[in-house]
């Protein structure tokens, strides 16, 4: 009786990572999910506030992750400062 052999092939495995966790650029949908707001709010913010980091090419809008996180930290800091000074 012929012996059957089973070959085991091993390949390097990498952990599965979400596309949004690694993305250097976020879509408006990614930003909305991250901040738990609507995409419409993300669009309004980027149209009303020129300091919000955004790259637009034609109809494609992307937000650089690191710059957006820094922008959000500045927004939080300015709100905290306004509350402490008694400004609205």
C-alpha cells in the first residue's frame, strides 16, 4: 500500500490589520466613524474651517491622519482654554 505524504507549507503570517488603522490618509467616512459624527458634519467642518487638514483632488477628499489628529488636539486645547478664561 502506498504511503500518503502530507506536506505542510508554512508562510510568514502577519496579524490582520484594519485598513483604517494603517491608512496615512482617511476618507470622510473614516473620519466620521473615528469621531462618531456624520459624514455631512465632516464635510461641513472642512468647508467652514480652513485650518482642518484636508487634501482635495477633483472630487476626492482625504484627511492626512497625523495632521488631523494634531488638529483635533488643538481644537480640544482651544476649547479647554476658552472654558477656563470664561469665553464662550
